[in-house]
C-alpha cells in the first residue's frame, strides 16, 4: 500500500511500534507465544501502548483501502459510461 512512505502519521506509528518491540521484546512473545504469561505493571502499560498504536495503524490502513476502493469504483463507472 505504500503508506509507510506516503502517510506521515502512519510512518510515525510504524516507527513507534518498532521501537516498542525493540525496547520490550516480551511484546512479541506475548502475541506469538504459547503458555502462561505474567506481566509487570510497566510491561502491561507497554503492551497496552503497543496495541493502541497497532489499532491506529489498522484504522489508517482500512481507511486507505476504503477510499482506494471508491476511487477505483469511480474510474470504473466513468469507463463504462455511467458517469
């Protein structure tokens, strides 16, 4: 989708997500691992922050796909002579 290179907010969120993963390697263990997990209050806060960043990124991706679909639909309708 190229959002990393075309959307400044998305790029900042991506960088923050990457930084959180590097500073708190347990995040990927929690998300991809199995078995019991125990977190400190600080780790829990970092995980909540990471998930919030990922939700914001997902919202931007969904909006991009939604509007891209509208653009494609408009071009198609124009091509077939409806518009």
